[in-house]
C-alpha cells in the first residue's frame, strides 16, 4: 500500500505486470531494463544488438524496420514475454 496525495493505493506486482505494454515507441533499452525475459525474443529474431549503445535509444519500430521484422508479430511476442 502507498499513500499518494492522501489516498491509499494498493497495487500488486502481478497487477502491474498484467498491464505491461510494449509499443512500437518503446525503446530496446526500456524493454531490456523492465522485462529481462524479453531478451530471448530479441535473440530469437536475430537481434543481438541488445547491449550496444544505440539500442538504448532505438525504438522497437526502428529495430523492426532496419532488420525487416514483422512489427505486429514482434510486438506480440515481446508483450507475451513481458507478461510471462
């Protein structure tokens, strides 16, 4: 429980994870930081640049375009990994 502007808010980790949403504007760096299991999705798609300096600022959409990856499927797989 947290006190926020005089209101008590109860948020569980499970609730937050259920609402996890990776979008085309999310950066690779944000995904790797928030959802470590999603690293395996990047590797499965042949994206081994998850640790390079550029990936910290590169969006999922940019990565998909450069590597000719189906963006919809990629996002679906990333979000599945983020929730699992």
